[in-house]
């Protein structure tokens, strides 16, 4: 959540005017994302120009929403608090499950080693007791 708040504080929404047409065809990877040449006004009031991600069909002059940092560079949108919370919960569950898996592995290993040790001790003791128990004592 701290990262989400820090990103939101450091990034500013802006409107970028496209300087080239963008078709809306689906690419080979199944997305519609394209980089298009655009210009926008940065937080400092200077006009900047560069490539922005566009996900639908547009023509020259269309305006799209972008996010910029303090220097006016295009950056990804800040992480939403709900996404940050979901990531936190996912990591929490993953770490908990991983911890339980490690404990289960250690438990299984200790039980197997103990069972082997007990079987060896039982066989050694049985070799001593069995002759007298079965009546085959010389």
C-alpha cells in the first residue's frame, strides 16, 4: 500500500495528443497495444513528445490518457490500492502455504528416519530375544 501511495504521489495524469494514426487490429500476441507518437504537456508546463501505449484504434489528433513522472516522462499508471492489497494477500497466502509445505516435508523426513531407526533397533533386539522366545535356545 505504501508503494501504491508513493506511485500516486509521484505520477501525474496527463492528456496526450496523437501525432499518428493507430489501427485497432489484434496483434499476433493477442493484444491490441501499440506505441504511437504523441505530444503532451508535462507537470512543469513544457511540451514533450514521445511514444505512448495505445490500445484501440485512433486517428491523428485524438487525445489519450497517460501518466507522467515529475520530469514529464511517460510512466505506467500508479498501482491501484486494490491491486496492491491483492498482491499482499497473494504473497501472504503463498508464504504461509510454503511454510506449511516445508514443515510437512521436515515432519515426513523425521518420521521416516525415526521409523528406520526403530525398525533397525527392533530387528537387533528381536535377534537377541527370538531364540529364547521360540524355544530354540541351545
